[in-house]
C-alpha cells in the first residue's frame, strides 16, 4: 500500500510537494538539454538549480539534488556520465542474473546473497525515480558492496567454472 501511495503521490498535482518536484525535474532536464554531452558538472546541478528555476519561470521552486538518480546524473554529467552510470549498473545486474542460473539449488547461502544483491539493485533504481538515493553515502557504499558480492559470486560460479 505505501509503495502505491508513494508512486501515485509523485505525480498527483494535488499532493504536497508534487509541483515542486516536477519543476525540479524539469530544471534538471533543462540542464541536460543545455549541456548534453558532459552536463554541468558532477553535483553542480544542486547549486545551479535556482538559476534554472528563474530561467524557466518557476515560482518558489525548491532546490537541492534532483530527487531522481537518473536526472541527477543526466543533468550533472551529461549523456556520457549518465551512460556510464546505466551501463555499470546494467552490467552488474545482468552479471547477477546470469550467475543466478549457475548456482546449484543446494548452495542456499550463495543464492540468498545473490538474490539480496539483485533485489537491492532493483530497489536502488526504482527508489531512485523519486529520490536521489545514490547520493546518500550509506546507500552508495551499500550499493558498491552489493556489486562486489555479485562480482565475487560471478567469479566463483562463472569464471572459475570455465563457463
């Protein structure tokens, strides 16, 4: 129920903060449109968003990070940085997906670790649609740990197995 309410409220103009969030997203997308290849600088969008609110005629828009992982990277690092972000996480997700099929069913601990890692990767991406959760260092560090676990299991079941 709470997930449904969160998703619905993110796009409901009557919900508190929705218009501000949509204006913030549009300001960050405008940053990308004006600087498509390299963006305006990693995390610089947080400091320049008031300028973009003014350019776009947003009244009393709030500023800070983009409240969306993908727009944060798109506005800050352009298509090149955004592509790297997507490719890195996509690579590790498909690495985990491939490994899942190779872990024997009786290796419950390894299967649990990999399933948790895949779930965590999905939660990061879906949660990151309405909040820039990757910027939080605790989330960032846990994400790197999940990717390391995925790589270790890939090494164990794919590389060392010679597949």
